[in-house]
C-alpha cells in the first residue's frame, strides 16, 4: 500500500508489558508525500484491526508533507520498531 522503505513503530500502552488493555498505537513513517493521509491512515487502521480480530488501532502517519507534532517525537523516543 505504501511501497518500500516504510518504518513502523509500536508506541503507547502496548509497549509496556505491565499495562493492561488499551488500543494498538502505530506510527508509520514513509519517505514520500502522502496525497490523502486521512484515507491512508483509515485504511491501514482498518486492515490491522481486522487482522487483530477487531482490536482498536490508531495510526499516526509521518511523511514529508505532514506537519510533525509532539506525538511523533514521543512515538519515536518511546516506541519499539517493528
């Protein structure tokens, strides 16, 4: 869907083995601009959620054409690369 060179990072409560519950938070970093980031994010979240039997999945995109927010730095610093 996004081509090669995609980096996926798991972050949030799912990184902490002691934490219970919670959704799956994924940061997906791509090297090319994304023309429809909301649609891409929704499609990825839907596919991953189905693969995980309906578990809630949040997708954070990082691309050259998207404004970087503090959550991107938090995900990069505290997340686990998949």
